[in-house]
């Protein structure tokens, strides 16, 4: 069984709370990177239920996220990276010995 199947069928159902799974699966890499740069606390429900992406806080966090990128990269490069990718990447080093 490959790592993606293990993550989807075994690790996620057993180890991830529903609210965290719901949040991570709704975000793409661009949004996760921008959220990591927010200086204000916001719950996922607030972010999900309001138009938070049109606030000065979001614009400031987006600018900070752009400054983290390597030359030639853009935030749009991360839009196809999903929450499932994040979780799968988390398990790769965690289980490297047993999956090798």
C-alpha cells in the first residue's frame, strides 16, 4: 500500500479530529501560506463564513507571504497544493522507517 492510501484510509480517520480535517481539506497551499502570516487571530469558521480575504489584515498577510517566496515563485504556484498534500507530507518522515 502506498503512502497516500495509508494516509487516506488509516491515518486521517484515526488521528485527525473532524474540525481539523475539514479545515485543512478546504484550504490550498496559497491560503495556508497567507494564513500563516496573519498577525490577528481568526477562527476557521470566521474565515470561512466571512469575506475575510478583502480585509487589510489579509492583504498584509499576503504581502508577507510573497516576501517568503523564492525568486521566480508566485503565490499562485501553491494553489494546487492541497491540505491532503500537507497531511501526506507530514507522514512521510514520521513513518519513513516503517515504510522503507
